[in-house]
C-alpha cells in the first residue's frame, strides 16, 4: 500500500456538495492499495501512520505522533498514487482491482481506528474535492513495499 500523508491544521472532503469527512489538527492520508497487497500491509501502514513522530513537541521538534497529540485522520482513497509515468499519460495497472482496493481502504481505516485514532473518510471511487491547510508544510510518502 502507498500513502501520502500531510500534517494539517484542518482538512475536509466533499462529494457532490456534501462534506463526507472533516478534521481539525491531524493527518490527511491519501491511500492506495496496490495489486498483491494484503491485510498485513494495511496493518503495517496503519501502525506507521499512528506512530509516525511528525508533530511538534514543546521544543518545536517533530517528536510527537498522532497518538501523542490526540489528532484525527482524514483518509481519502487515491488510486492515482499507483501512477506509472514512463510516458506522458500515466498508467495505473499496478493499483489493486477496485473491489480489493475498496476492501483494503476500509481495512486500513479500521486498522487505524483500532489504534485509537479518530477516523473520517472520503468516499471510495467518488469524484472528491479535498480541502486542507497543510501545517508546516509536512508531507511524507510511505510505501509498504519499501519498509
């Protein structure tokens, strides 16, 4: 699985004019299941996101995790993280098939919530409008294939 995480002051996702998820301070997590991914990748990624120390401590250092801060996660499915860009038109053949992608997306959110993280969500497969205030900015790329 792949995830692009952004430390945010606030973030929301809107589908067809309706806000489907919104958070205050925390992480916006754009996530993509790759072909061949299993529940093990979801569990690893959820633990990594929950424990990644990218929030400021009292000395201003990135030394606190989402668990430490009590922040929330807004999780948005984004199959385009699987983009292959050899040519000018990206290909997405390495992304999981839609049914398996949905299952792993939902599993990831459940795994993350299992760590005590409040989770809000987009809508799988929908045309979404994502709004965020990136805090820092801090943006981190995670890939279970490179763990």
